[in-house]
């Protein structure tokens, strides 16, 4: 029963030690403030470049109405155009006068954030290049048009690694054993990190102790990487290499499955985890499903960039993908949590690690 529980109150009574643990992992990436600035400059630069190449800023040297812009460039997806223009107006790149858009001069330097590898940059460049198509009503598929090697490389990146570790530390979940679901497991590198953690702590061993871990993703190509490369991923992450016996008998199961329609019965899992996934989905529906498959008292946790800390220029990039609902705010997340009957929810850090108790 939630009626007497103030979820916000619970957030503020969060234990400081958990927050420290979450921060401790994140700051290994460097100065989070300046990293966030560089990331913003990167995504902003991409948008300014691509819209500049389209000729939009030259066109806006004179005041233009929304409909004029839409017609001039054949931008038929007016909802997305409105989002894009709103981001530019809110950031002061273009101005709005009497419901007309106008631009003065644009000065911006696109930076390459130190933690972005070539693969990460490549992925986001492809999204950026697709934005004009998206404005004309077209969509990408998640891995459509991408070199899969880039996704594999990106998700093994130190940035994703530290973000995951921050969530593991904050939730305290890996200290406990239980049936585990990794929603949106992608190439399975995070799943391998979870498995490796349990292995290092003796919870998976040659005496027949296993932990049931299942990874689901709706992208078959990424899942195939997870299946094919799991053994090599854990070997890469572990000093003390697991025996072939363990690797043959106690590996996660990777299945095709949708976050908005999780293919398991109610109350199946002790732990349900989603890292950097919800914004690719209809987040409220995905949270509802994660809640449904979690056992009463079980824990849902993960990472999710939330407004006001989330980056709107980044959001324009990934919203080129069909089904990506986009970033949302902490208030949205807490409101949905309340609506779907969550007992407790808390979060920490600007990247946002969260923990929910059913
Ligand atoms: C940024 S990746 C994160 C992967 C993984 N959680 C990690 O930390 O490495 C996002 C993942 O969400 C998956 N995804 C996107 N929409 C999904 C949906 N509706 N249902 C299940 N998975 C989805 C993508 O295929 C991709 O693997």
C-alpha cells in the first residue's frame, strides 16, 4: 500500500553511504562536471553541424514561422521539428520573436569527450546524420545502419563500465543471491560483469553453486554477440579464470524479449536490472513490466539519465530510433513508480543510479 508513503521523503532519507559508493565509481571517470560539459558540446556540435548543412540556419537569418520552416525543408514530422527547435530556443541558439524563429550568429566548437572512443563517436555521428530523415518522417532501427563492432566496442567502454559499477555499488544487490534479469542486456558485457562479480565472490563455483541470470534484448544481432562472446567477456574481466565446467553449466541465458512486454510470469525475479535502457523504450510501460516480473520485496535497479541532468541534444540523436521514448525527469519516474505500486524508490548522482523495492 502506497497511500501513506511519501516517495520524495524516502528519497531524501536515502543513506549517504550508498551515495558515496555510487559517486566513488563515477569519479573514476574524471571530473564529472567537465565531462558533462564536453558531452553536451559534442552533441550540440553534431546538431548544429547537421542543421547547418541542411541550410536551416541560413534560412533563419530572416524571421520564419514554424510552418514555413517545415515546408521549406519538407520536415513532415512536425512534432520532432518542434522538439528540435525548442531545444535550440531554450539553449539560446536561435531566438523566437512573435512566434517566429530567427538566428543571429552561431559560434560553437564541437569537442570530443575524452571518454568517448572512436566507436562511440561513430555511433552518435550516424544518429546525427539521420536527423534530417527523421524530420521527414523516417526512423532507424536500433542497430540498423551500424557497424556491429562499434556497438560491441562502445558497450565495453570504460564509461559504460563505471556507470554500471556505480549502479551495482549503490544498489548493494550483488551481495545477495537471487534470480536475476538483465533487461536490455545488449551485447551482454554488463551481464558478464554481474556474473563475474558473483563468481569472484564465490557465489558461482565448481561445487555446483550457480546463479540464474537471464538477459533479454529486442535486438537479435546484439544478443548473438552476447551468446557468442560471453565466455571471452568473463575471461577478460576476471583474473582467476573460471573452469570450462562452470562456463558450460552456469552461464546466463540470453533471450529475445521486449522491455515493454517481458516474456516471463509475474513475480519471477529477485532482481531486475536495466542500465541505459529505459529511454530507448516506452519507459512507463517498461517500468510496469519490470515491476510485474519482480517478486514482492525484490529489487529493480539500474542507471538512467534523468532531466534536468539529461542532455536534450543527446536525446535528439537517439530519438531517430523507432520506439525510443526519450529521456524523462526524476519527477516522471517517481510519479510512475507511485502509480505502479512501488514501495520504495531512491536515486543518486547526475548520471542517476536508481533502486526500487517492490
Ligand atoms: C545503451 S544499450 C545498453 C546495454 C546494456 N544494458 C549495457 O549496459 O551494456 C541499450 C540496449 O537496450 C536495448 N533495447 C532498446 N529498446 C529495447 C526494448 N524495447 N526492449 C528490450 N531492449 C531494448 C538495445 O537493443 C540495447 O541493447
